[in-house]
């Protein structure tokens, strides 16, 4: 595994990819879509954290997006 030198917040990734942030959150919350180390928790205080993605995590497979869209449309 390569050394992580930077991460991007999920909101930034959603804007970069013109995605709905909630859809990206649904994709990331499914453990089948990402491998260990692709998701990073960044603690901004002792009680608050934000989720960030590594470069590998940003390249979420397209099939994961398709599954998320389908499940979201069924809800």
C-alpha cells in the first residue's frame, strides 16, 4: 500500500464529481465498495469528525454508483 499524502473531504469529492453528497455517503458507508484505508476519519475536535477519502477511495468503482442509484430509487 502506498503512503497516503493527502485526503479529500466527502463534500469536496462530491463537488468534484458532480455527485449528490448523500449518494456518496451511501456508497462509502457500504463496506463492499471500498477497501480498508480508503476512508479516513479526521477529528476536528474531541467530539466531531469528518470523513475523508484517499486518492484510491475517490476512484469508487462505477458499479458501486449504479447499485447506490438503484437502491436509492427503490426507497
